C-alpha cells in the first residue's frame, strides 16, 4: 500500500540560508555554509571553522520569548513559522 504525502509548506534555518529561496540559490550555486567561526571566541579551540547560522531571533520572537527559548528551539519554531506562512 502506497501512502500519499502533500507538502503544504517549507521552512528552513541553516548556514546556507534562512529562507527557502536563499537556501536553494546558495545550494545550486555551490556556496558553502562553512566559514571561520565568528559567533564565539575560538581562540582556545583547535578548530577555527564551523557551519554557523546567521540568525536573529528577534525577527521571529518577542524579547520575552527569546529569553525563554534555547537556540535550537528558536530555529525549529522559526522554520515552522515559515512553513505555516
């Protein structure tokens, strides 16, 4: 028995882009999301590159909500919000 699935919305928060259009363009252009670490002090780390996500939670949440959600949950809810829209 085959099951059918309908995709009704897409959302993404990633190092390659935080909108579906940006993400798709960057992937097809071969742009990498990996670069020198800039969001944290990497002087004590042996690795100096990472796939960091440029993300401002205030674009999606009120100040009070930002302090209550960890970064991973912010990504998930922001992507879900994009998919919903």
